[in-house]
């Protein structure tokens, strides 16, 4: 199997993880993004190719089974969104509108990275992506998106020092930096030296951010670098100071996040290129977690809660999508 293949698995609290299964003919140069709108699950990813170059963004979808729960998803064939991206795209269900944020290199006034947005609609009776009025255009990189407090939120990196910026799409349809009740720009969490990407998830009425922190320590043997995961929480007014996860949680990339069965779930790629699954609660903090058996990846995974099964007997579960390890 091509190592650029996308893989999927399902998790339930009672059964654990299902056997990992490959997508047929779905290749990705980087990680994937997931979102659900009106009962249909959508997956967006970069097309196959080199990870560091702009390639077309692809998308596929499936509607969960209505008869037999947890049957293999029948994903639609990959189709081009019509835009390209250097990095994994972000997807968010914004009140029933599926928004995709991607990163391009703009050559005007010197080359720089810019985030842009398209939404899924219908044209000629078929699904079609297009840039909406007031579409996001922001000088930044590494987008992560989530729907929180009735609005679409995006966290990204800005500038050479990769400071975190928190953007919100207002009721007027315009994107701007998040502000508090007094109209003051919210101070974004600061973790110091970082790798780049962040991830967002919503749990128990708060927005959670995880990021990879780059820690450097001078030892008698010389300088040692370590990637540790770092967690901050936004309550709608301000971000918490943020805390490092226990030392067992090390990764160059932040986890995929989803709220399921009373816990915030996170899945991430370890330095050994295996996927690790952990959970968080306000009372107990982060659990040590465990490796997801049979799963290898050196990229950002995607995680989504979805409902499956016949009417009246639906099951809620976590869907995990990840790319294989690099060549």
C-alpha cells in the first residue's frame, strides 16, 4: 500500500478502535481535515505529491450507514476543490456552511504565505466550491478551524516568529481578530518557540488549542531538543496561560481533537511515527493514553464525532483519518 494512502478507523468507548482500513485510491501529500454537515461527513486533503509544495486540494465525502451500524464508509471518489495549498487545509461547519481554509504563496510585494477560504455550494445541480463574499484573506500559515459559540474560529501563525493569531468570522460575514466584550483584541496564547501548526477542538463549552512546543535544554552531553505538546483554553473572553502536557506526550505536530463521551480526545503522531490516543477532563487532566495499534503516521491526523446506524438505534463514535508515514 502506498505510504501516501489515507487510512480510517472508528473508536467507541465500549469497543475501542476498529481495525485500520485504507481509503481506496485516496492519496495525500500531508494530513487531512474532517467536518460534518447535515449528516454527511467530509474529508479534505492535499493531493499526492511532495509535502512541501503546493498541490491541488482534494475532497471526498460519505453519508453514514442508515441500516447496519459501523459498516465500511463508502467514500466518494476524490475530486478537486479547485484550489491549491502548501499545507493541510482546515474544515469547519459554520452553521450549516462547510468552509475550507487553505494556504497559498502570494508573489505580490514579495512572496508570502496567505490563508484563503472557499465554501461548498451547488452549481448546476452538483456540489461546487467557490469563494464567498468577504472570503478570508489573511497573511498567515498553518490554519486550524473550529465552530465555537455560534461562529467560525481560525487559529494560525503569523510572521517569521510564528506568533499565534486568533481570527473569528463575525455576524457581518467579515473575518477579524478575536475581541473581548470591550472590543479589545484578545491576547493569543504564547508558547514561545514552536514548530508551527496548532489544533482546535470544542469541549464542554470552551475552545481548546493544542500546539507543539520546541524545548531546548543544555546538558553535559550537549544541547538537546524536545517536542512537547502544550494546551491552552479559550472561554469566550480570554485564553488561559497554557500548560505543557506530561512528558509522555511528545510530537512535532499537534493532535486531532474531538469531544466524545464526556472527555476531550486527542490523537497525534509520536516521534516514532506511531499514533497515540489520549483523553482530557478538567478534573483529571491528561491521561497517559496508549498507542493506536497498527497505525503509523508522520503527519497531522483528523478526528470527528459522527452518528451511524438505523433511526432510533444510532451509535455515536469517533472517526479517525490519517496518512501513512512518509517515504
